[in-house]
């Protein structure tokens, strides 16, 4: 069990904490373990927590009216995952979050985040940086989908998520890229032949 050490490292890379701030903040956090395929947040539920991934891998996906799952995002160790708009507004989540491997996550609920904003000197800065990261992730994804060709999207996926092909089923990667699994297989074959 990794506990809170990776989260502390993540926070400390952006802001500094006093001993008193840490003592007040840590009791508000919890560790939750999810098994492979567990749903961490169900589409149409309200996101009441942000998860910091200590170990494992998750995906955000939408189930469309036809019942098809469309993968929108993957989250690796050391990053945060939730349906951020739902968390901020209290509206129903537009997507689900699923553990693709066994996951250990630190759970940051609203109370913990509120404490961070109000009681930690640079808590607002940290919150802003996390929000900016989510915003840029969304912008990058939109730009990739509408202006990048499939080869650029494939290369970017391999660059930003090294080893993803060994950790995630190919149909989920194909869904994320907006292509069929057969097309993904051809892309991978073409990359090997280069």
C-alpha cells in the first residue's frame, strides 16, 4: 500500500505545506482500492470525489444510447481522475470512470478540498493548477479529434501514455482514437515496419 506519499509528492511539487496544514488535511483523506473492471463513478451519478491514482490505470468512458462504450480518457499513476464538471457543479456525470487494472486511489472528497482551499496557504493555487490541467487535457483532446490526423493522434497517444498497448484492451484504445480495432491493428503494423 502506497498511502498518501505519492499525493504528498504531487502536492509538494507545486506548493509547500506547514506541519499544521498536513495534520489537518490528512485525516480528511482516505484510501480506496478498486479491482480491475470496477466502476469508480457511474455515468449519471454525481461525482462527489476526486481520485488521485497511486497505482493502476483508469478510463473515463461514455455509454451512448446504442449501448456502445466510447473511451474518452485514460489516467495513469500520479494523476487525478473524476468527471470534473459533475464534481464542480453537482450535476449528473456524463461519463463513467472504470479501473482497468487493480487501482489504489486517494479519495479527496469535497470536505478535504474545501479544507485545502480555506486552510492551506497555497491551496487555491493547487486547486487552480489541477483545474488548469483538466482544462488543457480537454482542449488537447478536442484539438486532436478535430485537427489532427489519425497518425498524429496515434503517435501522441504513444508519447503521452507509454506502454498503453500492453495495459489496455485494443478495442478501448481504438475507441479512444475514434477508429475501429482493425484500423488500429493496421496502424500498429505500419509502425512496426518503420
